[in-house]
C-alpha cells in the first residue's frame, strides 16, 4: 500500500509541473491561442457535420461548406472576443 501511495504522490507532483506553466491565463502566447481555437473548431466540424446532413437535408459537400463558413465566422469572433477580454480583465497572479 505504501508503494502505491508513493507512486501516486510522485505522479501527482510530476503532472502538476506540466499543468502549471508559471504564467497567468491572460498571458497565454498567441501560438497556443490559435492552436486551441483551431482544434476546438475542427472537433466541432467533425461532430456537427453529420447533424447538418441528417437534420438539414443537405448533401455532404453542401453541409461541409455551410459548417466551415459558420466555423470560420465563429472562430474569428471567439478569438477577438477572448483577446479583448484578456486585455480588459487580465488575471492577476496570486
């Protein structure tokens, strides 16, 4: 049992080193903002494309174009919103 506890403590200590980067969220580099936004939107397209085909009665190509248009519009809006929000209300280190 003590071996399990020591391995768990070691695992938790090492994982927290990777979770915390030492910077506050509003100081996130632009590269990571873009990576996060693109991966989020790509996942959204994969999930919503079959729904648009099924409920909207569109073909796969038409649904893909519709989905990509909405995705680009929303991604640009979300990126700008979060950039402005982080500048107006930065997170202060504790």
